[in-house]
């Protein structure tokens, strides 16, 4: 079982991280269409808020936002000259809140004789962000980590991020530039470019059966992708070309072809496989916001076809579906506003692979983003899988929340169809569940997550990481 302890040694947000205050309440205005003398939209006003939620600076001047007005208006369906409809107004509000360039968006409507004036009060997310950290794990030992992210390049929500993690054994990194399609332009397309290099202890080939030199298997992955993006109504589509080289290595990072029992670790037989794929993903995001949503749902469906190029000559198709639903409740929180609102959250995932594939690319079940209470990949490594999770999230204090969770997963007895049967030989059950409790805390580097999970075999695993499980 791989144990990782994260030690946060410094986090710095460029420009500072100031304590949030409550927004001034919007004016009490009529938003019911029947109360308008002229039920059309006369004007749309955009006002930006400072870090202290003020509309003006110390000199009494309006706050100047980084986001372009045309970009904001382009995300709205209700525009000047159109008939006012409150349901469309609410859809526009939710659409703006889903943009991760904004921390907060409120709307108010003033009814005048010649039409309605819609005013959006917007607090932008503070970019760029610079983070530092470090830790220790069983693979590379002690490491440091640095990251940079800007999610509002050119004022239109373009995003660039870069993370580098040097250690005494290796340097890994992940970088991506993302330009989303602009809704204001009917024929607008976006694109994404990514490059990465990663290494970690293998979740498929774990310590139950080591390599011939008694080393734990490591997985190295290096590659990149280029995708084009398109939005149609509420559906987002991405078509990409992807390349990944997967290598299995020992503690000295020498390539390993077989494990201690002589089982093959790759399709090519060399310990290295090349995956060249064409992918298609569609998603429908109906959450109230991208970051820390409180209600709504998101559905993602994807297919990835491997082309037989390079080592392994792999030809396969990977199919996946992922659905998340957030349902607000008022059992203990009574609707009070905190960083961790009360809700019940559900997640269901399904996936399968048709054709040959590297065993290291099997669906590994168990771990902090799968079945909590199990170590990474300890439930199963299969050709197919199903995963279901439910969480009850509740507030404790303004910046501290609690979670009660349960996870269940199965590989549908598909572990025996994976090359070398790594899950079967390592006695992975192929089916398992876990349950437990956790804490969520707001910090300068984002949300911290601590989960204490108990699995169906009575084992207890504690996880310390960042972000929500889903």
C-alpha cells in the first residue's frame, strides 16, 4: 500500500488572499415580467467588486475588472432589445457562475418605463496564482513542488497552468494551455494543448508481487495532447489526438519487462507501450458553478480509440461515462451561507475497454478518488468497472465542513481478461466498498480534504489531499 504524506510548506496567492465579506444586498426591485410597463431589456450593466466586496476603490473610482465586457455579454442569452424573461435571466446567472474566472456573481433588475436594466455584480477570481509545496512518498522520496496558474488570460477566460515537481530521483511536470470557445461567436472553436511527464508507484502491479530484483514496480508516463473544443447549446465537445508512452521500471528506474513470477508487464513485451489515440468527449454541465458547486449536475461521456502505432501496436477503444448530482438539503445547516453548504452528492461511473490494452492502463479501483478505505488499486484492476459514491456534506464552521461518505466499486469479474492477470494474481477482490467520515477546510492553496475510510475487510485508511472527491 502506497502511503503519501503531503507537507504544505508555503502557499502564496499573487496579490494576497483577503478575507471575504458579505456582499451588500441587491435593491428590492420587481423582476416579475407583468410588473414592467415595457417588458424588454433596456440595458445590461457590469460592475466589478474588489477583494473587500466594494464597488469603488479608495479614490472613489469604479473597480476595473480584468474580464472583457464582450466576453461576459457573450455568455448571456438575454440581451438588450429582447423581451425580458425571468427564467432566462436565472439561466444566464447560473452560466456566469459556472465560469471559473469568477468567485461570485449576483444580479439585480430595475424596472423602468422604457424597459429593464439588468445589473451584474461580479467578483473575479484572483489570478495569477503561484503555489509552493512539498512532501514525501514511497517512490521519489522527498520532493518539492511549484505551480503557476492564470485562468483569465486576455480577459476572456483562457487558461494556462504549469506544475513542476523536482526530486532527488527525477523531475515531473504537467502544463496545459486552454482556450475555450466564445459563446458570442456562432462559429467559435476552442483548443487545448497539454504536455506531461509523470512517475509513480504502480497501482496495477503493487507490492503483493514485486519485480525480479525485489523492487516495487514504478510507472512512468510521458506524452501530450492537442484538442479542439466546441460548445453547442449546453453541450461541450472535445475532439483530441493524444500520445502517451507507458513504461514499467524498478526503483532505479531501469525498464522492467516481467514481474518476479515472469508475468508480462506490457503488450510489446519490452516493458514499454505507446498509446496513440483519437478521443471524443461530450459533457453537459448544469452545476450552479464549476468550483465547489452547491446544486445541479454534470454528465460526461467519452470514447478513445487507440491507433496501432509504436511499441505494442495497440488497437482498442475505451468507453467511459461519469454522472454527478448535487442535491441541497437543510437538515442541520438550516440554509446558512458557508464555504461548505449542506447537500447530498451522488457519483456514478461506468467504463469498459474493447480490444488489447497495456495492463498498466487497466481500470484500477480503490484509493482516495475511488473506494476510500482501500489503498490505491487494491480493489481491482479490470477491463471494465462500475463505481458509485454518495456523500452527505454539512457545515461545521464558515471555513470548515464535514462529510459522511460511502463508496462501492466492481470490476465485473473482468480482471482475468487483463494481460498477465495482475489483479487476479495479486488476490485483488474485484469488488469492494468503503465508508467513513471526513473534514474539508479552506486554505490559501485551495480546499484541503482529510478522509478516514473503513473498508469491508475492516481495514482503515486515512487520506490527506486537496479538493473534493467529486
